[in-house]
């Protein structure tokens, strides 16, 4: 099981950027990575999490994360999340995999793109895992230019006291002063809405959740 500190360390390290396979995926798309070092201002580490008391009958945590990897907006099905960002996976119709590219229609004038750069062992094929997650890296593409933030984000679940907890964790730095000043609130609302949507999905299916979305946050000045 990864703690948020372990996830933040993994995201900060960006070890996948030294992987030749990842470089080939980027080159094939005419894209380049937006590493954390390319951003400006403070480094933001965040976590948004929802604790589940009981899963709906017939649905596993792995299935929910795999659905999210296939189509985040379909998996979440939350109005606020969908209004702030619409994800379009270029390889939709194929199982989620490393190298998947998601174009993101963001609220406001900017759009952006991310690419899947890491998956937990057994992702998409195994059940009863101690954790399941995937990581996306901000990338620059000919179609969308740069994402407003540099860095990476992880989506997954872990077990706490034998119960699954769904989360997203990110490590990022703003592209410029406008993003640093005005981008924080939309991003916070986006991820709160995403986890609220997963909570509502579990409740609609007859499951139970333990409270509202929890948030952890750490800022390291540049």
C-alpha cells in the first residue's frame, strides 16, 4: 500500500522520464514531457480521498479505477467535474495502458494533455490487489500546447483498516503567474467533484461511504 508521502515521492521523482518506452510514446505523438522542474513558483502536493465502508454488490475497487482510466468523465458522472474538464482518451476502445494520451478540454481558454506513464502491477488483469493505481504525466502536444501545470498525478485506491479508499494525488508546479494565482480554485473544485462523483456512484449502487471527501495539502516554496 502506498501512503500519500510515498505517492508524492513517486510523482516527484518522475522515474518514467528516463524510460525509453515512454520516450517512444511521446515521440510517436510529436509530444514532449512537462516535468515538474519546468514549472514555476511553489511545488503543490495534494491528495483528495474518499473512504468506503462497503462496496456495492458485484463491483470491485479495481473495476472502478479501470473504468476511470478508460473514461474519467463516464466513471465519475458528476456535473461539476464534467464542466471543469472533459477527458478524451485517444485510444478509447482499447484497454487502458501505458502510453495512453488524454486530451483535456479545460474550463476557460486553456486546454491540455496528459499521458499514462505508469500502472501498478496487475492493472486491468488482477483483482484483490493491495492497491491499484495509474499515473499520468503532463505533456506538451502540437494539438493543445502546454498543460497549465507541470508534473504528474496518480489515481487509485488503497486499503485502510480493510476498507478501500479511492484517491487522487498530485505533485505540480504552475506554468506561469496567472495559473499560480487563478488556477488553484478550479483545480480544487475539480478533484473534490471527481471524488464526490465516485462517492455518489458507490451510494447509488447500494454501497456505503465513511464521510465526505478528505483533503491533504503541502506547499513547498520554490
